[in-house]
C-alpha cells in the first residue's frame, strides 16, 4: 500500500543524493522561490510517495490560479527512484490524489509527468506536452562536443565557426539588471512563430533569483546588436536549454549553431555534462515538430520522457472544462481551415526538390515529389530522357557529369539562392548515391539527402560483403564464389555446377563497361565461357571482383522486390513489396523489373529490417529476392542503396516514398510505420506483353482483374504532365519494349535467361 507524506526541500535533496537521482531544477527550492514571483503561482509543498516508510517517488508541487479554477502542477514530477510499472504509477497517482484532496479541496486536477497512458489521466487542457527530447553529451572540450554531434550538426557548426560573424558572450549579469534589449528579440520570435511570450519580468526574475550557480544567458551579437540569445538552467551537472530567441534576418548566417556551441563549451566548463533541449515533436505529440530539424542534428541521443498529463480531482468539473476547451478549439480550427483553404491547394513553398539523373527512375522521384507537395523538381543531368526534358514537372539544369564537385556546385547555387527553404536532394542510381555521399560534408546546411552513410553503402554495394551480412542475421543467399580480376594470376575453375550466373560484385565500379558491350548479368553454360569472360574483362582493364553464383531456377515471376526506408533514428518505417511479373532482358538492363503486382510481404519485411538495423542503415534501399520453385528457399540476391527505378509502385499502392523521406528528414514528423498493402498492377511496358507468353493462367487472370478494376499504373503516364511532346516520347519508348522482348526474350524460360 502506497502512502504520501509532506517533506521539506532539505529532505528531498537528501533523498535524491542517497538514491543517486539528479534533481531537475524545477524540483529545487531555488526554483520555488522563482515561481513565487510569477502572478498566479504559489509553491504548494513537497511530497514523497512511500511504500511503508521507504520513499520511492517525489514531487515539488505548485498551485496555479486560473480564471474560475485552480490546479496543481509538478514540472518533471513525479521523480521516481526507478522506472515504475504501469500499476505502480497508477497506485502512486491515486495515493497523491487522496493526499491532496485531504489537504485542500476545490482543486480541479493535478498535472504530472506520467510515463504510462493511464485511463485515470487525461491529455493536458493547456500547454504543449512532449514525450521525447534531445540530450547532448557536452563533457570535454569543444572538439569533443563537436565530435559527438550527428554528421549534419558537425558540418553546420564547423561552417558556423568559419563563417558566422557573431560574437558570443555570457551576459547573465547584464540581463539581471535590464532585460529589455533581449526582450525585443523574444517579441520578434513570438510574432514569427505564433506564440505569446511571458512578461519581461519573468525572464529577468529567472536570472536574478536562480543566480549564476543555476542559470546563464548566452548572447550572440553582430556589430554590437543582439541577434540571438538562449537561457540555460543548471543543476546537479545537468543543463537545460530553457528559452531561446533570434532575429529572422540573421538565420542564414548560422548564428543559432554558433551560439549553441558557445553555450555547450561554457556549460561544460562550469561542470555540466549534459544539455537537454527540452522537448521535440513526436508521433504522439507533434506540437513541437517545427523544432526537430534544428535540435536533432546535434546528438544521436533522443531520450523518451514522461509527458505531462492531467489527473482530474473534480471529475465532473474537469469534464466541463475539457468540453469547453474542445468547443473553443473546434471553432478556432474551423476558422483557420476556412482561412487557409485556398493556400492549402498550392505547392509547398518552403521546399525545393533536386533530382540527380535523367532516367525513368529520376522521373518517378519527380512525380512522387509533385504528387506529395505540388512542386516541380530541378533535374541535374547531362542528357535526360524525353519524358523529363519535355516535362511540366521538371526544370532541367545541365551538369556535364555526375560527380561530387558538380553536385556541390549546383546544390550550393540553389541553396544560396533560397536560404529560407529546405533543399531535398536525391538520385536513383548507385553511382549517384556514391557521388552524393562524396559531396555530403560540403553541402550547404539547408540541403538534405536521404542517402545511407558511406561506410554502409560500401558494405551493401559489394555483393560479397552483403551476402556475409545476410548470413550473419540468418538470411539465405545463393552459393557464391568470388573471382578477383586484379593482377595476372591464373583464375581457378569454378566449383559451382553449371549452368551458373556471373555478375560484378560492385555495380558502381562496372557500370562504365556497358558501353563496351559487357552485360549486367551472364548466364554461363560451361567453364570456357567463364575463362573468356575473365580474359575480356582483364583486357579492358577491369580490376574489380566478379561473382559466380548457383543458378536459382524459376522465371521472372519468382522474383520479389522490396522497398524500405530507415528513418534518421535508425528505425525502419516504410515497407513496400511486389511480385515481379516481367523483367527487362536487354543485356545492359537485365534484371530490372518492368511489370509488378504489389503485395504485402511481412516475412520478407521482417528479415530486411533485421538486416538493416544490424548494420546501422539509414535512408532508402531496394532488395531483390528470389523464391526457388524447386526447394522453397527464399534468397536475398542484392541490395541497392537507393529506392530503385520502380519506386513508384509504392506510391501507386498508397505510400509515397518521397513524402516519407521529407517528413522524416526535414519535418521530423514521420509516422512510426508505413506499409504498402494495396494490390495494384505497375507496368512500364504495354499491357499486351502481360499475357500467357510470360505469365501463368492465374497471373494472367489477376492482371485482367486489376485492369478491369482500373488499378493499372505507369509512372510515366501522369495526367498532370500529359503534354503532347512528352507523351510521344513515352509512347515510342514503351512501344520499343515490344521489339526488345521479341529480340531478347520472346517467351518465358524456366531460368529467366
């Protein structure tokens, strides 16, 4: 049985020291003295929740007087000695309610930080709660602090150190005397961001009462003018970034990054080891999502905390308050929606899409961006296909070739011309992903790209390493031999039975040989063919590795395709999949699906997620899988570190990959999981090819059913991009597929070769 007793601040401090608890500053006596200066707030007392005589949780409570009612609030309380179970938290809150009611009647509710979603609590009537925050490790010197930041944070802070013109200082004592100069900046911030600032005296009293041991005001100035500031509290070695304000005109000068670094270094010098950014948006509490882009780049450590919830004491009265609030909110939302309705139909004006490459995979990305956000994309390419060059949803910007230097130059020009916008940069070939990674550290701060880390790209792009990674997590792969073509040593005969398959270990190192007549994949009947292939490759100077693999039987329809997106926090959140109906069989395009039916494949998804999380993957990937009709084995063949040229099948089936990436990477507002569950027919070829020459009677019937239901999608055929010149290009391209299949694959075979 839990019981509650009143204690003093001295007793709270002693209990916390004995239990090794770091007291949040809001649970200290000095904070209570500060709160007393704010009209309508009164320290109510400190309590301990006990089991018998043993304290297990604590709270410093404040009484808030509102119009017509009063309530109690404990910031970051209850402070537990350990993480409670749901039942323990329920019992504790009920014991506190009983204790409070016995001491003072008439209080409407108590507002606590409550870890579990208990049915005795309600969402807060006012304020913006959060259940997630960013905590920086600020121990050590400046280099130590920067080194622990995420890649984007390190880049922005180093750029700020080089280029930002602000001078940063500790002006706490000046703020204690006169806060008016700083309050002007807070007024501008509040007007810009749509909130009402506290009275100026609240900030000045905070500095004055908490004192130099518990609070600091760090200020950034340019030519003597205050351009930004932040107030950071300190207690028990932990700092909290409590308030911040800035002038809009200086945002592009990275003043916030520079000031934050200065604050971290100074707080570390004063003995603090962590800096809490005091909340960020999440799925459950999206009210702070606008802050996520800035906060999350400084630390990998996203901590989950107990969000504020209300515990009603006068249940009927609380229901009346809640109903009144809902009615007012509903009227406000309706009015806001009516006012915003015309604007909502327009394009998203804070976002610029830049697509690198000019093939059909690039067009799919541009269409997805247009569908999601109503914006045109800038295509960076040397010779885009007609579907792009004659498109209404693309503007083409010529670059001689795709290289890190050319990407940096083009992206920097776009970013500097649009400093107040986010630039979403992406591509859809292996070599483009490598080039973006090569440019990543030198791109402007407002450029975002969902590419995996370079070391991870190198691992998964090398099929030898990829197979080893699969086997490490229990995923089946084909039996494989590695052939090293560097040097002149004789290559031993293959021990894998013929017929077999030969292909490059890393596509990015091999792609340039397509122009010399080399194939993407080789179907090999005997050793002499392999010997000739090795000879030909060495003669053109290829020094990479090649693979010889066991041939897995089955025609194209035994192939599956997976599309996944792993969020910035390392969690796989997007899952798409499809059964391949037909693949391209032209020598340089062999294996690229051209017709598919989407299907949920949860077992494949789980395996892929296990693999990706094991290697710290982030961003998009596309995985090729083959089911062996003879044995029932499910084998992972390849992983491409990009969404893949057929990404639009996900969009057609209900999940737009580009929208997911923007919500995660830029808005920090992505949902926890997106699954492609709708069944649609995706095709890049005329429907006349999807017949019994290539498909089983069951699949032919399914194709005909989807046609009858109007569930056929071709990414190139977009009704909002249907200019005559472009559609002629599309029509000619797709009619050419009939000729290609007649030449290279007139009917299905048991091996797909």
